[in-house]
């Protein structure tokens, strides 16, 4: 089979002068390597067109389908984001009703907004020991679909950012009993299904639409991904239409060659590299058992993915962010992310043995300097808060909340509504006007229309004070005013706090006191709220 990188290399050596885009004309420019420019072309004779493929790109996408066990696969150059947007848009008509996991990536919420969907939430069980969501269970899906029979599609995330895997086969069976499609955001699972050391992938397990970020866990360039489709529940022509809408009309041939190169690498060496990958990871985990204060999420076949090293600091004298900083500043080890009570390191097939050895050695050394956190629980996680009494489903009969916004309001109506900015500490009791995310991973803590509870507000402020990256807040009050779509109304000077705010502040102070080690620093930040609050009389 012909591979795209080889074809680009051969073309760069030919005596063909480019009287076409891109503007660099395949000549080196500035500090970037000339080889990159030589292979960066547009849709020219002999190189096919991603949006109407009939040549090499069609062949490569068909081969990807064979590798993953799908009926049809599509190259994505706008990341898994474009795949999620296209999948949701094709699975449901405008104004439809989707059931999706509350820990979905923000792209899923953006799709719901763009298609004016009603959204019902599905809350994964909490793993209390690690402060993370577990996988979704098939019985949750079945019960939710019985409760709300007008649901037209289901979207779940598996593996999660932390590596938790759901029973996709069981979930697919539950969803297909209702003759509706299952979408699996498997962005972190492009390596699944290639060896017995890993769980099967969503295509093999019966999902209708599966999204893979090739760049996340395979050796491919950032922004490369795949979208797979199976069965008869998805209109393939409609899916192509949305892929044309959400993807660039000038797809990068370097990115497409990177996808091809990664899949070629896996096909030719997969058995050996995956075995080495799993072996090195298990060996490191075994060595880390000597830690007395740091804890690690154990491997469970079919439940916990290989490569996601979740380091819990709950029982130690430091936070996840502090561990993240120590590893970076003192050991030159850059982690994927940090939360309040844990940090996350990712390993893939392309990690050298040195990577495992350095991480194991550093964590053992750090653990030896720590003390126990004692019996009092330290910190609080956003994941746990999302499953508290406010919107909890875990351990209760009903696993789904009917709407993401108040009074049956759609996400699109809330996000497009009249808004204003207030200081963060004043917002308890109000409804969010914008998304607020802990990034990474980009899972919303607040969705437009959701009530800002005192407990959640205390956690957001705690995250800010501990140096975690919060998207959706402003350091200064925006000056923009106006009404309607996408416009914000600045709060008037001297405006009295509404009753809900006044009540919320007292609850906020109480909530802060319950968070062990929290110190009120009054770090100023502004949050967007829906302009619905009434002044006190």
C-alpha cells in the first residue's frame, strides 16, 4: 500500500514548480526545517481531496477502518473536537434530545449548543479514594432511557481522562434496544483493541460512532484524530456534510501523513511495542508500591487503561499541584495535569525506558520526604462536587438530571441570554452565563444556565488559590455592554446584591470552612452570570 509521507517525499524531489498555494512555495523560510515545507502541499494533481476522497486518501481511510474494526473511518485534521461536533450533529436533528455523561469534553456541550439540543446528564459513579469518576454502567443507561423515552442518542467518554473504561459492549446493547445510536468519545483510546493487554475499542464493542485522538496515545502530530462509523443508525451523507462544515477546507497533508505514519508504525511493530509498553508500565507500578504516602490507581483489565499514572496525594502532606510543581522544577518531569488531590502522568508506546525509570525514581524520592495527611480528608474535587446532593445520581434511584439549565431552558438559550459580570465571591446563588472549566482536561465545572452553588464556588476559588488553571473567569471586569447573542451586560456600579447572592455568601463562607487547609485570599476574579437576579427590596 502506498503511504502518504513517501508520496510527499517523492514529490518534493521532482522538478515540479508550484504555481499554487501554500505561499511558502515549498521553500524553506525562517527557522523551520526545509523538509517540512517540501512536504506541505495543498490538493494538487495526484494527491486526492480529503472532502471527496477517491485516491490515496480514500485508500488510507479504508485501511484505518480495517485496523480498528469499523465499517468506515475518516481522517480528522481538526482534532477530536471536529469528530465530536460532527458525530453529535449527524446523530440528532436540530432540537433533539441527547443523553450524555456529565464528564464529557466541552466539545460535546458545544455540539449541543450548535444543534439546540436538550441535554440530559448521566453521572458516573465516584471513586471516592481517588476523587475521580469511574466508568458508566450499562444499567444506568437502561434506566435513563426508560425515564426519558424521547432521548435520540447517547454519548459517553471511555476511557476517561484518568483512564477509566466503561462496559461499551453492555452499553451498546442497552442503547440499541431503543434503536438509537451510541457515540463513544474514545479520544484517549486510539491504542485500544490492538492487543490482549488492552480493552477492546468502541468499534469492536458495537458503538455506532467512535472518536479517536491519534495524537493522544499514538505517535502522531498534535491535532490528528479519527472518526469511525458503524451500523445503519447514522446517515453517512449527513455525517460527511458536518465533517465538511467542522473541518478545514485546506486540510494539512503533514497532519494526514502523520496519521498514516502512526497507523503504519502500529501495524508493522504493534505486537512488540505494545508488549514493551505494558511491561514497562507494570514494572514501574510494581516499584511504586514501596511508596508510603503517595497512592496509584491500580491496573484492572477492562476497567483501567494502561499508561494513565494517576498519583493520589490525598493521604500525603502535599497537594496534586504541589507534586506537579516539584516534579517539574526539581526533576524536569512535565506531567499531563494536576488537580487538588492528584496529578496525572501519561505514558504511551513511544516512551523510552528512561521515562519510566526517571518517574519511578523521582516519586520514590519525593514520597520519602512526605508525611501523612492524618485522618482528616484533605481538599475536595470538582468531580466529587458534581455528584454531591446538588445533582447527585450515585447511589440514588435516578441516574439522570432532566435538564442542564433552569426551567427547561436549552443550553443555547442560556448561553445566548442576557448576561453580566460580577466578582466571583458575589456569584453564589446565581446562574452561570459562560462555561467554567478546569483545564486540562476541559470538563465543565459550570455550564451556562447551571446554578452556582456555594460549595462549587468554594472549590473554584480553592482551585484558583492553589494555582490550577481555570478557564471561563476574567482577571478584570469586562467593559463590554449590550444585549442579545454573545453580548454581555456589565453590572451597574453600586447595584445591590440580589437576595440569592446575599444568602449565598454566608453559605460560601461555611463551605470554605469545610475544605481542609483552605485560606481565603480574596484573589479577584470575575464570572459571567445570567442577568436574572433581582435587587433586594
